[in-house]
C-alpha cells in the first residue's frame, strides 16, 4: 500500500507512470472478476484507492497546495514552465 508521504516524494512523471500501471492493473482485475472470482478481491479496492491517492497528489500539485519533488537530473520542466509564463503575459 502506498503512503501519501511516499507519493509526495516522487516526481510528477513518476506519479503519472505509477498511475498508468495501477489503471492497467484495475482494468485487468475487473476483467478477471467478470470471468471468475478473484483470488484476492480486496486487491481491487486497494488498487482503486491507490489511484485516488495518486490523482489527489497530482491535483494538489497542479493547484499549488503542495509541491512535488523536482527531478534532480533535468531542468527541462522548469524551462517549459518559464516559457509558458512568458507566453501568457504577452
């Protein structure tokens, strides 16, 4: 189970990748559920809750409520944001 504090230490790209993985897992669990009973039916619930946690943390970052960790190896996201700000002012 993912903790929110652990999620906030991840970058936005890592969270988006994690969200895609969990979304695929939920899809697969739903498919297996429609065919036969699941071995662990609680996994579906926990996966949906993990999706909600990730979406909440991403949304908080978009609104500026809490900031996520920045990628230490690249400054490209910062440069893109600066370019967008300049374009909006004109």
